[in-house]
C-alpha cells in the first residue's frame, strides 16, 4: 500500500519504511542538538561551564571598583562585546553548527531518500547510494519532527517524520527499536 502525505510517499510492506528528507537548516539543527545532548554531552557541558565563567569574569571586569567612576572606554567595550558573542554562541550553538554543516555539504547530498528493509537500510542521494546495517547505529533519538540516528561523535542522519502517518510513526518506532535493540531517546 502506498500513501502520499504532503508530497512525500511512504509505505510499509514486509516491514519496509520510506523517508524523504531534506537536509535543510531545521533538519541539521535537530541533528546538531541530538549530537550535543548525547555523544557530545560531556564535552558540551565543559564548554558551557567555561563559557559561563568567561561571561561572569567579563562582566566583573567592566564593573568599576571603589571610587572609580564608570567610563565606557575601549577595553570595556571589547570585553562586553566578547561576553555578548560568547552568550550568543551558547544560546544558538545548534543553529550555528547547522549553518556551518550546511555550508560544508557536498552539492547533491541535500536530499536523501531512505528505505528501511528487514536486514538493512538504504540511503540514496543524487551522488551515491549507501547501505547500512542496523548494528552501525549507536543512538536513536526522536525530536518533534525527526528521527535521528547517531553513528559516532561527528556522524548522524535525520529522517523526516512527516513522511509517515501517526500510525506508521508508531510502527517505525517499534521496528527500529527491535532491529537495533536500542531505546529511542526523546530530545526536547
């Protein structure tokens, strides 16, 4: 049975599922957020603590002490600007990572059609077709709009959930959990 949902087709036949995913900034942001909250969690926590310490130190440096009057000089402007930049990076880290990931993408890999079969899943772009074993997936996560497969610290794939109805989404959750032996992590 083939169902068309919003221009994307999905079907389940003998445990087959099909996703058409556009690797746009939204998808790449979901992927970056998942990597940050899973395999990069320890490193990211250390970076965030360091960033917050630097922001606090910068704010302390611009505050006048004792009888000193507050004068907005070059050093204070640079210190405040550095604190603002660090804060912006901390707040928008996933979007910034997505932006640079999009810039590094090879032309022809911005859309992928993926089919999940009984023993493997196949991902096809304009440039190549890749076959993957379910054992290669280290972490499965789910955001509001995507399933995200994490392979290692720097490699992940996203699958657009709008390709599936709610019923098919539930079936896919069961299918992928069974095939990988992994629980699906919910990423907020």
